[in-house]
C-alpha cells in the first residue's frame, strides 16, 4: 500500500476527533443517521478528488460554524487548524446568524457568493458537500417517496430550484469532476420528481 503520511498528518486525526465532538448527538435531518456520516462522506469526496489535507480538514468542519457555534466556533477552528482551514469553513457556511434568516433568502445569498468564488479549495469542499447531500436525497427519495420532503423546511419545488441553481452557480465558478457528478444526480432527482408528480405537472 502506498504511504499517505505525506498527505494526512496528526492534524487530520485531530480534526476527525474534533468534528465528532462538535457534532456529538446530532443527526441528519429527519433521520437517526449520525451527522458525522455526512462529514466523513464529504471528506472522502474531497480526498478522492485530489484535495489537500487542509481541504479535507475543512470538509470535516464545514458545518461546525453554521450548526454548532457560530463566530466563536470559527475562531476556535482558526486557532486549532489555521487560517486556510478557517477561510474555507467560513466560505462554506451560508450563515453564522442565529436564528437563521429565512430559507430562500439564505440560499440566494449563498448562491450569489458561490458564483463569485474563485478559490479552488473552497469550490471543491462546497461541491463535495452539495454532491453528498443531493446523493443522500436521491437515495432516500427512492426509498420513501414524497414523504421525504417532510424532513425539510422548504417544499420539494424549492429544493429542486435550489439544486439546479447550485449546478449553474458551480458551472459559472469553474468546472470540475464533482460538479459533473452533482449535475448527474440533480438530473436524476428532477426526473424522479417529475415522474412521481406527473399528474400535477401535466
Ligand atoms: Mn454539509
């Protein structure tokens, strides 16, 4: 087996433990799946896409500010893992306000910010995050059908709008294998949604 210690150091192990600690007891929306599964999934996508250790660490911590601690959490991440990791985490958070602003407004702000993003590391972590979410949605939509949407604060049509807008925003910011993969998953999600709702869309 090739040696990967040149890429992943103790700092990565620390980030893994830190992410598990920060999200302890959290589950994926409307499920009993530990939130850590999402963070590991995003981290795996980043590493498989050729991401650096700092990008992989940012992947593990990308939801820590938004979901677990706001500005104070971002300062702690900067102290422990450095400026580069903190910058990616900050760019991947669609809000650090509490309570969060309304859904549509928050997403529109995030999309506007994404279109203008030029940092390849941030784009890689952000695309891996959205790809992992879209893949989970598609898988669960196949399993449970329309009741899936009860998990989310925004209805199905809004989610479809958001995922298509994400693909367009990533395309505007720059191409990449993760974006191509995201587009294929979103295409499939739309196809399934149209099929299941053909009686209302005709
Ligand atoms: Mn996420």
